[in-house]
């Protein structure tokens, strides 16, 4: 009965069209496809990753030899003829610890940007799923509000008929009309909620906020996953971001220590010079050099530079520990949220079934004079609240599942 009731409510949502909408309804998979291509936050994160990757690849050029060519002519009032010259030279750093540290730092930045992209994707997935569920059930809320309004209208007509025949008080008649006005206001509010939910979803899809988007699809009530363990977080992108922060901090330590190492370089050059073009008198030279900076930036600059980098590394390691503990706490909270939401749906289904039956019975008894208005009104109000509470429980269950996926770091492109 519970599953049948859930299916009926979701089916009602699919029957609610969007006013003025000429576009076909969108399923979850279509929303994912659009968000992957057009979500602005995801696009920004993707460009940051591509920029970091390009920067990392560019650092390898420092390991390659440098080559330069020149060709020129000179003349003066003290020379009988102009002088032509041409030269070519090539140099290479054979050993430079600063260069290696820069490559390691750029590598860590690129990997951190990649992990940040996955983390952003997980955040977009959670937000998109919540927004999709919100629109789907906002549409359903319109159908529920319309049914409640129709019921309140029928009840108000019945009480008015009894009042006109002298079998009901004026106060009860006015109460029934007030309940009808409240139902009408709820129906109007439900339609405004659809508009708000549509704008929120379109923003995540990278579409015009006022595009006439309609959500469609059936999502089963989420099953409660097994109790979480720390192993579930091993592949979480947030941990990867923190880990690459440690890697980058280690590269900064190595860069600070680079001044303690000598640098070794070599170069070779060939030149030609003559009064004729092209000059044919060659000269060549080759040299190698070892250099060591005794006081680069001052006598204590290296010491304090290394100390600063070491403190930054220690901070990154503590950030990793803190981030790990936060993720574990978030995972436990999300799991508890899924379990609670699933229970709320089950209880809500039973309550709605009971309230519907009581409302049907009370309506017959009131119409036949076997129940007074106060008792009947209480039963009707209980049924109305059960209708509203149940669809909210369904929405909250889907939002709880989205929070669980986010706690796991599940990316948008994952199924």
C-alpha cells in the first residue's frame, strides 16, 4: 500500500504542467547532461584546472637547453668598411634544485586543481539533485493543493447548505469558508513555489532563469545504506585537495633549501665576423660554471625562508587531519539524515492512509448528522496536514540522499 501511495503521489506530480511551457519535461539524466556542459561554477573550476595543467607542463621547459641566434652589421666613421657578424649559443642548467622544486610545486598545483574540479562537481551534483527534487515536488504540491481546495469547497458548500436549512451555526459556516480561503491561498503559494524552484534549477543548468522548465521522473524512496566506515572517504576529492596541499608545501620547503645547493650550468657558442657578408671567420667558445650563493637575500634569509616553509608544511598536515575528521562527521550526519528521512516517509505513508480513511468516514457521519462540526473539522484538518507532510517527507528523503552523495564526494558524472 505504501509503495502504491508513493507512486500515485509522484504520478500526480507528473500530471502538473507548467503554465505556458512548450518545452518537453526534463528527466534527471537530461539535467545532468546540461549541467556538465553549461553550469558556470563547474566551467570556472574546469578552466582553473586546465590553466594549472598548462602551467605544470610549461615548467618542464626549464629543463630544456636555451638557444639563441643573432646576426648584425656595424659601421662607424673610424672604419673603412662595415663589419658583419653572426653568432649562435646554447646553454643548459645541468643541476638546479630550485628548478626541480618548481616542477614539483606546479605538479601539486595541477593535481590539486583536478581534485578541486571533482569536489566542485560533487557540490553541483548535490545542489542539482536537491533543486530537481524541489521542482518535482513543488509541481506535486500544486496537485495536492488543488485537491485540498476542491475538498474544502465541497465541505464549505455542505456546511452552508446546513446553515441555510437551520441545522448549523453561523460561526461554523464562517469557519468552513475561512478554511476554503486558506486552501485557495495555499494553492496560489504552491504555484509560486514552482516558479521559485524552476529558477533555482535553471541557474544550476546554466539556462535563462525564466526558462519554462518542467521536471519529470520517478525516484524511489532511498534505501538506507550500511553504516559508514572511514574507508568510504579514501577517494573523497576534499582529502585529495588537502593531500596535494601537503605536497605543494613540501615542494616549497625544497625550494627554500635550494639556495643551500650549488648550481651547475654549461654553454657553448659559435660566432662569425668579417667585413663581407656572410662572415666566414669562425670563433667558438665553451664554458661550464658552478655557482653557490653564500648570502642570498641576506645572511639569515635562507634560514627564515626554510623555517616559514616548514611551518606552512606543518599547517597543511594539520589541515589534513582536521579535514579528515570533518568529512567523517559529515558522513555520519548524512547517513543519519537518510535513515531518519526514510523512516519519516514510512510513517507518513501510514499516517496519510489512516487520515484519508478517517476523513472519508467522518464526511459521511457529518453529512448524516452523526458527528458535530468540531469533531469533523478536526479530522479534516488532520487529513490536510497528512497530505502536506507526506510530500514534504518525500522531498526531504531525496534531499537527504543528495547530502549523502555529497558526503561521499560523488561527482556529477557518476551514476
